[in-house]
C-alpha cells in the first residue's frame, strides 16, 4: 500500500519576508502601487509583520491618505512596540498633522527605547517647539547635535528656533544648513562669497525659497554696496522681475531662468545668507522703509477700479494650492467676511478669479500689479493684509512697499514650514 507524503508547508513568515523585500525594492524604484500590493500580500501571510505596516503607512502618507497612514502607523507600533523606528515614524506623522501633544508622546517612547539615536531628539525637539516649549526644544536639538555634530537637519531646526527668539548671530550661522543650498551652488562656477572683504568686486545675489522669502530678504541686497561691492546684480524668480526693477543699490536684475544671468559677477551669494554675512542684528536690521515701488501707471489703472469712499483694506487671501501649508494660509472662500456687512473689493488673488481670467484669456496680475494695487489702498490709510502661517521667524520687519501691513495667522498652525523630521 502506497503512502502519500505531503511536502512540508512553506514557512509563511519566510514567504512574507520575501514579499516584503520585493516590495521594498519596488518602493525604492518608485513603483508605489506594486510595492503596496506586495506589502499587503506579505501581511496576508503574516499579519503582524510590523515593517510592512510601517511601509504601507509611508506610502499612504505619500498619497495624502491620512486616515490609512495613521491606521498603518498604529498597527506598526502595536506589533513592534520595542522598535523605536516605529514610534519615530508615528511621531513624525502626528507632528505633520498638527497634533504636537500626541506627537510628543510618540517621540518620547522612541527616545526611551533609543536614547542614543539623534533622530529621536530631532523629532522630540520639533514636538516641543510646536507645543510651545522652546527651552525643551532647544535642549533636544542640541542633544541631537551632540550625538551627531554634522546633523544638518537638527542645525537647521535650531536655526528656526534661534531666529524666532532674536538670537541672530548663531541663528544665521545654523541657517547655513538649509537643505537646498548644495543644489543651488551647483549652478554657479564663481566662488561663493563667505564674508571676506569685497574690495570693489561684482557680487551676484541669487534669490531662493519662495516669492515671499525673496520679497522680504531682497532688502539686504542693497547693503552690499556699503560693504564694499563695486557692482551688485540680482537673480530672482521670473514673477518678481518687474517688481524688483529699481531696487536701491542694485545695478541689474535678471530672471533665475536666464543662463546668461548665472555667469554675472565675480562672486555669488545666496540671498538668504546675506543677514548673517552682513552681521545684521535685530536692532540693526534695515528699518521698514519702502524699498520696493510699483509702476505708477499701473497704480493709476487700479485707482480707477477701486471704491473712492470709505476705508479700503487689501486682502491677499489665497496662495498656491501646491504649497505644503496652504490649508493654513489660504481661505476657502470669502464667506468668513459676511459678518462685516457690505463691502467692495477688487479680486486679485482668489483661485476662482485666476481661473476666470485664464478661461477668458485675461492676464492675471503679477506681484508688481499687486504692489500697485496695494499702494493705492494705502492712499486712504487702509492696511494690506495677508493670510498665512508664521513661517518667517525674526526677520519680518515691516511692509516692503511703505504702507501699513499685517498678517492674519492660523490659530493652530501645523508643523512650521520647512522644519525637518526624522523617519527611518
């Protein structure tokens, strides 16, 4: 009588780990859909494989599926509570979602498990900063740097904290760790100015960051002449080209997209490095004088479109929807103004207005036109208001066009723009 012998069943954990490894390879190759499918196949065989849950969470974050990401993060810490990386990822997610207290608790779990891991102190520092405890945040960030002296992310976050407290000398030095500088430097063959005597040389100033960063920092470009520069050129974002024409003590302005402009100058310098290199302090920074001016002809055109009676208030109420914190700086619509009663407005920046202009072929006003409108608003004492998160710490010294200005900030802002978080 023949006896049938069944082959031993494959080890489900080994098969799951094989699928997980294949999924990691697809994730690294940028194939998110295939990676997610492989991770879920692995979990079908081994439902408590925490690493697969963690990677699914990261994929869900990349796809802005926040409920799925949170559920997967919690599964990861449930199945591997002894791994600090899972708590690190959960804490980073919660901080990104503007939940600093929950984020702090997760980061503290990670720190208890791995007190020698600098990334846990990086995230815990961010949690304390977002939770309104700057002293605790500074201790954590300095501990991260003690554990890893070349930790650029911790130094960058420390810069944010120091600049917000007016501790500019160390703050600007730490700000040189901002992550995009290396990529920017690759576009220029000239030596970068590091603060040495200029002795009449031609300096090329290169704008960086967003449009708001350039508008606020460009006030420092004019100080290079007093520091010894013989000529100052500026490369800026294309939408700002017309607005920056006529800057005091700046000899030429060109667009960042112009290859010829990148060869100007004997030295180049990033725009946002100027306060530190020029040793600007809070009590020495350029005063809020008007350093930008709008085209008077454009101003006259806007004057005809504005109400001629009453107090006029200019409101910049919507920005680029692709901006990471746009939900905290843009209003969905102007219904929030309904309690104010009757008012008139000239709509420059709303998305619906921009869409209407595109559909009709009408030109959308650029920053120079907005400046012209703001100047006419200021003619009757009305302020210019903007909505947005408090991203710029310690160097917003007043309106650039000379009129009164203010910012309307979110009551509970998310992770401040640009702060670095550690993930495994």
